[in-house]
C-alpha cells in the first residue's frame, strides 16, 4: 500500500507540474501580447507628438502672416481719407486671402 501512495503522490505532482507549466505558458503569451500593445502605443504617441509639433509650426506661420497683415491694415488706417476705396478693397483682399489659406491648411491637416 505504501507503494501505491508514493505512485499516486508522484502522479499528483506530475499533474500539478503540468498544470503549472501550462499556466506559465499562458501567462508568457499574455505578457508578450501586452508588450506588443505597449510598443504600438509608444509608436502612436510618438506619431501624435510629431503631428502636434508640425501643427505648431503651421500656426506660427499663420500667426506671422496675420501680424503682418494687421500692420498693413494699421498703416492704411493712418491714411484714412486718402484712398478709402483702395483701403476697403485691400482689407477685403486680405480677409479673402486668409480664408483661402485657412481652407488650404485645413485640407492639408485632414
């Protein structure tokens, strides 16, 4: 009888060891999958940061254009009575130009 208990105990150990091995393989598979997800998230975050940096450059350029246009309008404002019609046309041109630039930037960013 002692012999049967030893064999049964050894068989139980082998079953438990097999179950542990299977669970370890399953856990290793899940860890590998999570690692791939983390790498993908890192790459996506880097891409998003680059896109935001590019957008900042575009907005700085647009800001410079608006600043220059505002200075021109201020200079034209000083002339007031002189060439009032020309001033209105130029202001309208600047507004239309900025709208077109906005539309182009919107298409580029989309």
